[in-house]
C-alpha cells in the first residue's frame, strides 16, 4: 500500500519531464478504454437498429480484451510503459471518488457486514493457504506471502509483508505471480459463475470484493457483472484492504519470534504506515456527500469521473505483462517446490 | 519538493480525487458526461 507513484526509471529527471513521460501511456489507456466504451455502444445500437437480442457486453470486458490483445501481440512499447503503470493510481482515485455514491450510514452498515465477512474470509483463506503450502512443501515464508496475498489485497499486501517478514525477492515474485494468475482467472470466472447461480448484484459484489485478490481485478469483476455489483465489490474490497496493517503486523511479530529477532517496536506507527490511505479519502468524500456538500448533478458528475478513472484502470490491468507469463511463473514454482528445489533465481520483477 | 516526492501513490490518488471534487463543487469543472 505504500508504493510510490509509478514514474519513469530515470529519477534524475526534473518533475515536469517525468510527468510528461507518463502522458503517452495514459493516452494509450484512455484510447483502449474509450475504444471499449465505443464498442459496447456500437453493439447496442446495432442490436437496436436490427431488432436483435444481443447480450450487453460491458465496456469493461472490451477494454480488458483490447488491452490483452496489445500486451500479448505487439507488447507495450517502452515509451508507453511508465504511463500504463499509472493504472493503480486511477484505480485508487476512482475508489475515492466512488465514495460520493455512498451515504456514510450505508458504509458503516455495509462496511460492518463486510468487515464481519472479511474476518471469516481472512481466517479461512490463511488456514487454507497455509495447509496448501505445507502440502506442496513450499518454503514457510513463501507460504506466508501467499496467505497474506490471497487473504487481503494481493500484490500490495505481498509487497508490504515482504519487508516485514524479510522474505527474499524470489519468494515475493512467485507469490505475486500466483496472485495475479488467480486474479486473471477470477476476473472472467466470477461473473460467469455469478450469472450461472443467478446471484443478486449485492451478493455478487460482496463475493467478488471478498474473494478476488487484487483490488483492480475485484473492481473489474464487479463492473463486469453490473454497475451496482461494482459498487458493493469496491466497498467489500476496501473493508478488506483496511485490515492489511493488522495482518502484516501479525505476520511480522510471528516471524520475529520464530527467528528470535526484535519484533516491531512502534506498532501504532507500523499500522499507520501500512494503512491504505485511499480508504480515508473514500470516507471523506462519502462524509461530504452525506453532509450535502454536493448537489445531485454534482454527485452524478463525480460518479462519472470515477467511471472514467476505472476505464483507465481496466485498460491498464490487461496491458501489464502477459497473463500467460504470470500463470507459467506460478505453475513453475508449484512444480518445483515438492522436489525441494527452486527454479532459476532470476526474476524480471526484481 | 522533498515532501511531495515522499508522498505515496495512495496520497496522490486522494489529493487528485479531492481536488477534482472541489473543482466540481465550485463548478470549475464543467458537466462530466459518461
């Protein structure tokens, strides 16, 4: 949760050229996302004009498909990579703005339910991942990273835990690969299962928010189902993200005791450092909306702005390194681990 | 400048979103269609 904003590698550049270097990638995200939106609208218009009953495929899926096509065929050229990496910024800005669609009372009510479910989800997924790690004879620290990644918020949680438990880079990169591969699968599988089971928007949103590991994929899975489901998915995922500090702290204390080194000194400072600050922004915007700071048209404008931010996010999620890459990395580790060995030490994510 | 460089992605997202909300609130940003 404490990653710095994605900027080009050359840190010596002044601020303005660094910001300008982000523009090509952001323009690419906007183009892919907008193309997705145009495709959705064009299909709907065609179906209406020809009196066809075509399924409404949301812009989210088209943006992801176009992003996948680019990243898996021509690849993302170096010029665009810094800007494409800003997708997480758009995701968090979009979540903060989405706060305008929630009254604070609803957040407390739904957030309370979500937090209770989060507690169950944390216990089950940590226990399950620990058991799986033992069964597959994975290293204990890799197992811890996988348990944290699958129980809280994917990549951010793994990065936060890596330093806290002093895991090595290789374990962290394999844990990230596994979580992203699971996220890619969930993104497409969850909406299909949800429709097959006939889940309501509320039920599906809660399920996606609690079970899909990465925030971007959870939001996208919700949006693929429906606009209302996306709202609930974001709320459940945000409640889950808010627990990151406690779980990472618990892991840090456990590993410090196990390796007889000094535990975390200032636990309050540790919790604050790991706390996802965008949750505070989400609550603040919701508070302002609850207090009547915005008119109805302004609320609609801010909700639309949030949708535009998510549009860039969804295009960016698919434009990352190939999903096939993630899956093969995750599988390679699982296949090697029972043999008590590890594959090549090299990792492109170092 | 040093303080700005230290800000995390989360803080930048919060700052950007709240700035946008202020601009919408005071009608600086025009109507945002979807």
